[in-house]
C-alpha cells in the first residue's frame, strides 16, 4: 500500500492528483502544518518533515518532482509518462524538472520571502524580483503550449499535473497571471480531467485553487 503524507491544498496536491489519475491504491496521512511531529511515520518518510512525502514498502520518497516521476514509472498502464527513449520522454524529464527547479522555486520570493530574510524591505525587493521572474517563466510556458496540447508528447502526463498546480497558485494574487491564452487553455484542459476534479474535491479546493473552508486542513480545524 502506498502512503501519502500530505497537507491539503499544499504542493502535495500534485502528488495526490498523480495517484488519483494513475488509479493507485493509496492511503493518506494528513499532516498538521504546525504539529508535524504528530503524524505517524512522517519523519521516517521524510526527515525534513516537508510534504509531499511517500512510502511504499522500502521506498521512501520526498520532493514533488521526484514523486511525480516515480508515479509515472510505477503505474505505466496509466500512461502518465512517455516511453523511455522517446523525444516525449525527454520532454517529460525537462518539464517535470523545470517545474521543480524553476517554476516552483520561483514562487517562494513572492509567497514566502520570510524564508530568505527577516528584513521587511528586503522581502519587498525579493517579491518585486520574484514577480519579474514569474512573468518570464509564464512567457516560456506560453511559448511551448502555443504549439503543444500537452507538455510531453501527445497525451496528458505528470508534467501537466505539476504545471497545473503551479499555474493555479497565481489565482491567489489579483495582479499575477502566468502566460497567456495557451497556458489558460492548458489549465482548463487539465482541470477537467476526472482525477484532477476528484483531487480538488478531496483537497477542498475550487477550480481556482481557493479553499472552500480555509479554516480546515484534511477536514480538521487548523488550530
């Protein structure tokens, strides 16, 4: 049995969505954001106690990109990862790692400048530069999706799930939009896939990644 350690509405959304789209048999451990030591087995799955983390048998896996790559290979029948040795497989590696190393990381100066400095003026500067970088990332994604329906090959895969989540986070800001019409169309396509719809329901999220009940995590009060 696969165990997913998650915080609903966090970056663990992508891991859960991939498991849902793969038709995987899995169980969830909801981690309290402020009391992570209370989640049984979490520190063993990821000593850094960050989500998502995953466990199956002797497998212990953390980091969103790594988990998505693993799920794509673990469930080949789901078709979430192109065949090894193909051009599409190269694009699969490219876009999952780009999401992990560039687009995902690009959000932190905007969302969490306090991780980098306690100086409020410095945090403001970080956010300004972060927004500039995010605009460039959006243009890069738009250019690719203007000529491609999916990020890797001719079908939906885990790279699309990762990009969908990160693009969806722009909805938290009235003045940030990633890319243009091609990115927006991709977001709509991915958002309509049954496994994605199901994951939003499980995570208590609407189509714009807004929580229906902000005071809850995993159906329990956030206190």
